C-alpha cells in the first residue's frame, strides 16, 4: 500500500500561497555563478517585503509585524513563520513551498534545518514518499535531496548543481564552535579534500533559503542562532505547531481551527479511575532531588494515616535514617527506614532498610497494576470496536493502537540465555486480546495470532551479534535513532492489512516527528510526566486516517482518536489545556480575547473591520468593563441575562449580536477550574516577633480531649441501627468512562459521554485488620460494647470486601450516635505536653483561589506585623467583610483566619474555628470567633451546632479566651 497526497487541500494551498505572496512584485532570480557554485539571487526589497507581509497578515487575521527585522534580532536576514497544527501536513506544505519557490522565482538551493535525528529521518522519509507526487505536480522537475553527512560532505554537489537541491541537516552538525576558525564541527574546519576551504563556505556562497522545522527546538540558544546566521541565508521559513517566537507570522492554523475544520481526528478520553486502596500499606515516591542549594539529596513520599474521618494521604519528607513508622499511626510501615537516597538525574531511587526500592512516581501497596490491566483491556476493546464499526460501514481501514510504557522490561526482556521473554505488560495484553477476540460481538472479524499482532520499538544493546538487553532511553541516543529509522521504514508497511502487527509498544523513541494516520487508540501505561506529555502523545495519532488504497478519509465518524488514561477526564483536559497554552506561547491563554478578535466582523456594505478597528473596539469593551486589561472576560458580560444589552458606540450597534457571539465563543460552560486564578500565599515570619501573637498562641495552642456521658444500652441500640441503615460499603472499584472532548477558543471541554460509566470491583487486600481494636482506638468505647454493635448490624461481609472502608463508615456512624446521646454535655480536658507549634504557620506551598481570597492591604500596626499571611481565604461575605475591617485597624494588635490544621476534636469530626483576634481598647482581650449568617440554631445544620457547642467547651477548658458566634463585623470584635 502506498500513501497518496492530495494537492487540492485548500488550507494547505492557503499556507503555501501566503508564503508566496510575500514575494509578489519581486523579479525572478537570475542564475548567478560564484567561485564555488550557482547561487540563489533575489533582490529582496525590504519596503516591498514589509508591505506584502502586512497585506498577508491583514488577510489572514494575524497581528501585523512592527518591522521586517526587529532591532534586537540576532538574525541579519528576514524570517517568516507558518503555524500548522500537528497532523495537518506541515512537512508537505514546506516541501511543496520549496518547489513553488523554485518554479516561480528560480530559487535552487534549500537547506532544511531540523532539531533531531528523529525529525531528520521523518523529513527524509517524506521526501522519498512524496518524490513521485512532486514530479507529477511539477512536470518532472529534476531535483536532488540528501542528508548532510560530515563523512561524505555533499556540500560541493549542493553548491555546484544547476538543479533544485534540498539538503537536510541537524542543528547539532554545525552549531558547535561556529564562531571559531578551527575546531568544533567538521563543517567549520579547513579541509584538504576541500582544497583548503571550509565546507560551510560552499553553503555561504550560494545563499540558500533555510527552512527551519520545529524552530522552538532548533534555535533556542545564542550559539544556535549564530550557527544559522553563518549559513548566510537569503531568508528563512519557519514551520511549527508551537512557535516560541513566531517571527513575522504569515499563516496560522492553530489547534482550534484545525479541530473546527475537521482536519485532525476528534479526541475522546477513556478514563480509568480507581478508588484509593486504603487496605494496604501504601507508598509513593512523589519527589526526589536537591532542594535549593542543598548538597545532600532529599525526597518526599506519600503514605497513609488513619483519622476519625477515614484514611488520608500524608506527605513525609525523607532524609537518611527517616523511619516511616514514626510518621503514621497505621501498622505496616515498620522496617521502612531510609537507607539510601540516590538523586542522579535519570537514575533516582530511594532504598529502605527492608530492601524495598522506590523510583520516582513508583507506588507500592496500590492497585496500580489493576489499573494498568484495565487500561490494556480497554485499549484492546476499543481497538476491536473500531475494527467492527469500520467493517460495518464498509471502510477498508487498518486500525493501529499505540502504547507508551514506563520501563521496557515490563513489556519484554531477554533472559540469561538470550531468549526473548514477555514482561507483565505483554502477558496482560495477550490475556486481554484473547478474551476480547473470543467475544461473539467480534466473531465476524478476521482471526489473528496474538503473538504476531503486537511488538515493540526499543533501543537494543548487542554483544557479539546477540541481543542481551533492551534499554530504557531518553529518545535522543544513537540507539533511539536506530529504532526511529526502523519504524520510519515500517510506516507504510504498518498500514498494509497483510502485515499482522496492530498493537505497537514504545518507551521513548516515538516522539515528535513520527506519527501514523491509522493510530486510533493511544494508551499511556505510565504517569504523565513532562509538561508536553499529553500534547506529544496526542500528536502521534491526530492525522486523518487512510484506507487500503492510500486515500485520506475525511469522515468525522471515522476520525476519532481515543486516549486511554489513568486519570479523570477533567484532570486530563485541564493538563492538556495547560500544555497547549505553554506550547502555543506568546502569552496565549484559552478564554482570553485577543485585540484583533473582531477583525473579520463586517458592517453591511463595508469591508471587514480589520485589525486597527478591531483594536479600537477591544479597548472600548475593556473601558466599559466587559474585558480586563489582559483580555479576560469579566463577570459584567452576562449574555444569557434577559436584561443584558451590550454597551457599544452607535457605529458598532449593527454588529451587537456578532460581537456578543464572538465574545461568547471565548466562554466555556462548566469550564475547568483555571490554575491561573490561584495565588501563592506567603507567610511573613516577622509575625513571630509580635508579642500579642505569642500571648494569644500560648492561650489557644493547647490540645484537648473530650468525654461525654451516655447510656450504654441506648448507644448500642442507636449505633447498631445506624450501621444497619448506612449506605453500602462496596469493594475497591475501578471506574471506566469515555468522554468526547471538544476544543474551542475557550479551552478543552466535554462534549458528551460516549459510554455510560462502568464499574469493576477488585480484591484489594491480603489480610483482615483487627476490626474491634481499631474501632476501640477511634471511638474509645469498650470492646464489649463494640462487639454488640457489630454483631447486631449483620454487615460483616462488607468488612471482608473492603475492611478499611467498612471501618471508616462504621466509625463515623458510631460517632454520630454518640453525638445524638449527649445528655450531660461534653467536657474537655487538657492533654499534658501536647500543643500546636507556632512553626506550623510556616506551612509550605499554600495556595488560594483569587476569587475567594482577600489581599491584605496593610497588615502592620505600630511596627508589628498584624497577620501571618498576605492573602486571607474567605468562604462567605461576612468573612470578607471581617478581613477588610480588621486589616490595619489600630486597636487590632493581631488577627488571623485560623489555619485548617488548627483542629478541635469533636464527636462529629474535627472542628476548625474561623478567627483569632487580639484587641486592645482599655485592655487587651483575646477572641476566638465563629462567623455565621444567623444566631438561630434551627436554621443551622445540626452538625454545625454540635461543633459550636464543642468549641465553647474546649475554650472554656483552656480559659483566658473569649469564644462566641458572630453574625457581623461588630459582633466579631464585641466583648465584655
């Protein structure tokens, strides 16, 4: 099967024509002979070029460049950029542009600069595949293409040939020591075989047109820019989906436009989520490395700790000798004493004294393997569903699925005899494949040998011609290059239905530069790591599918790429959106209205508004208050309010609805919570020098315990009834759901659910814990009382299915029963030697949502810091008003919203009071205030009233503090 190329795609022709339009009015290049060859020659009139550039940008609704070459530009020649989304034919466009420039302007010498061997191989593969197509399109024009090779040095042929010459070169091949006469890359050295000349001089004399593929990875350093300057290009054309510096952008086909025009596959996310498996001893290595300027490495692990509200995750910082059992009240962590922290990049691990070794992001005691199995199963099922639907629709399309894995050995390895063995991923795959293939649903599909349908592309290490090891590599090594070359050669073979391979496993080699139009499923069997992980992964399968004749299929029903991920759709979409914003660069944010957003709007009988009038309109909308200074839409724009009317000058009144709809396109219903609207909260350590803070803290930092009086018989009756009627406690579950994504100017969102969510319950524990012992510790009831409660509930099977889940639910119900049986009130007593430490205020990495955070304006009175943090998070209007009133008030010596870790134990869960205040009028008073909207207990939840009652008893036991409920700012500071 051979791939076919359609020369009539409008968007590709637009991209080519936009570039050619830059040179309108310039004379055709004359043939110029130099000492070493035949040069490109074109009289590039700067004024005409800039005029043409502005015309192209106006027509394509791209913000106009200020000048052809910026004053601070390191390049001495013009650069022009084309932005095209991955999978839309960027390589085809620039190769065809080369042929057009040769045909129309007589330019002969072109150099394609690429960032890596992988992309170089992709370009060479495209030139081979497209050669016949271009010769048919351009009347069999003679041309040569080759790769720059320092051993063979094709520069003499490149310079002297009279025909079209295309040379592909890695930036690494000519950037080293490019500013010196000798040393560095061969291309800069004087060579005898070049008659004493340097190879680069042959290139410089012929003034090549330079095409930069993926410039965001090519000229990222001053040295790289200097190296490209040394090629002495006539001009440069830059092609990418993610320009970091889009010099003189002439055409833009971004991800939203490509999605709208159905030029790439639609995206669906099949999400595999798991409950926390709190029935095991859990560890996850969350972080490892050198903190700041530290000379010794440190790490952080996530473990479990039991609380009255259930098992919670807890992060522990590790150093040599750390004993995890000292940091949790759960059994199972004995023996986890840090023996070694090794933090060399790429080889990090933590070893414990019990010989357990954890690598970055690795988990123990989770159901991680169950998630991986389900991801593989879901990918195989989706693959078969796709084959079946294509067969029923009459499409002859081969379906491919791509897996990305964390370790090669998990898929395949060689034993000590050199025999190839399947790792756990391959075994799970074959189990899933055989199970799905045997379903009656797929009985009409061809039967295939499971061993032939899957294979991996991995770097190999050989010894005496015998493979002895498959390597985990970075994707940039020589071994990776060999792997990349192999799969590029296999690209068309993979599309042939006669080739049984359909499921491809890769570790790192299949990154940017490789894709296949018939990849319909992508499964990542590893944690998403780098900030481009989702975007890069998607790029391997975005290209529109082809049938067995090599023809492109444009049916949206066929072109859907399913990503199988071990995270929720919301999390996946949020991270993908963040990655896309970083990739697109230039300050781009989804939902942010650019100043030229209205350039295409058109008053009746007039031309489009254009960029200048669009900018005027944008500023008018900002001045009214619909947009903020950055272009984000404000709460004042409420198009769904029946009384809403857009305020615009009379000249734009006929466009009111068009303007509203254009603004609406940047609004996304149910939009993902935006991380941009979170703010880091800073702690001011100087607050610890405030004596009033210290005096208050001495009064309130004491920890307490409570006791209550109750009738045991009543408690057993009530608690057993609550356990009998509580919601079912189910086994640990995996949830599978599939969501169709949508992409708009507002961001990545959910269009619809493709499947009703499915749940699969799994066995998640090996032994059962001491049910009565744990409940006794959590409730402080006797074993005899607890035995009666548990015996009468008749739900012990649920304890066997999910021990920790049952314990948590039972503990909460017993505490509820206790809270309802408060007869003589609750009493608190101090715990000797147990206090909250002041250092806890310096909690790292605090964040708050800006829309619920008050920024402290003053924070200092009489030379003393008045409050610990620069932002105060609030949950109600009264809390906001309280923060505003206390900030800077001269009689307020100290105040703070008590941190979440300041907790008072109660029978209905921990209680976190709102405010702590030190006030000085005629005397100093120390206040603790709970802010509520009403004093009417009947209008508050029962749990709220119980916690308030406990708060009163707790602070009464401490003494010296005035505790009360306040419904206004005046009541917050009121005291006897």
